C-alpha cells in the first residue's frame, strides 16, 4: 500500500492522522509526506524556521518518515490553489501510484486547510485510488461539513501520536490540550467495538480496480 499525506503545515499530520499512519507503516505501507508550507516565516511568537524544522524532524523520526515541501518562504497563512502550485505537486509525486491520499478538510476554519484540500483534490486526478480528509484540532472544532465515514483503530499507536505531537514544544500545549486530543480519539473509538482510541476521516472517493 502506498499513501501520500498532503498537509498544510508541520504538525497537521501529527494531529490528524499520525496514529493511522503508524498503523499502516506497521502493516508495510510506504508513506510520502508533502507539507505545503514547510518550516519558514512563522506568525507565532517564539517560533521560527529553525525551531519548527527541528521539531518536525524529531516528530517524523519517530516513524522514520521523510518530508518534502512546496515552499518554506511563504508566510502563514498564504497558500493559494493555483495551476503553478498544482504543477509543483505533479512534478514531485505525479509519476507515482497512490492507494490513498490523506489531506486537510475543507470545512476547517483555517484558510490554508481549505486551499490544501483543493490542491490535494486536484492532484487526485492522477493515479490515486482513494481520498480521505482528516480532522485537525483546533481547526476542526467548528467544522459543520466534516462527515466522518472511516474510523481507524489506533489503540496500539496512540502513544506514538502523542509523542509526535509533544515534539512541537514551541506550540506550548497544555494538559487540557492533550486531554482534548485524548477525548476526541476516545469519542471516535465509539464506532469500533473494544477500541480505546480512533481517528476519523471523511472518504471523498474510492476507485476499485
């Protein structure tokens, strides 16, 4: 199985699908990761390119992942779905077959997540079998269009997910923040008998060959 994650920013993958990716890696999947806006000029005090890049590398090392980016020069938020950006993604990954693409959900209240979905959806005109969107706290909190229909048991990988998120020390996450992450995963696990933690996705399409 070959999977491409297209995330707007560093840490989106960790919040949205790290447990699922860890599970798929354990089952032998090959993972590619595109961070549309890589570590660069940050708008949050106490964060800069060097800090965020080090945090990103520490997080991805937990699963042995590598990453590519379209740009580390764009200010945040400043993603726009354009023919030029779609072409950049095509050049990076367009020659590959992917069983699954996972990306940000267009109902999130972050503009970059909306534009990243558009980019990923455009890429899926290529050799892609399936597209899922993920929920990324806190930007999914007011999402009224996300309709989860895929639930992945991550009980064996939830600690890895938390470990990856904790690598982003510059986010200054508090105990209540981690409690919210756990609460969401427990809530999503209701859909899976005997599961303790799960991640939820909305499947946009699936091709059966």
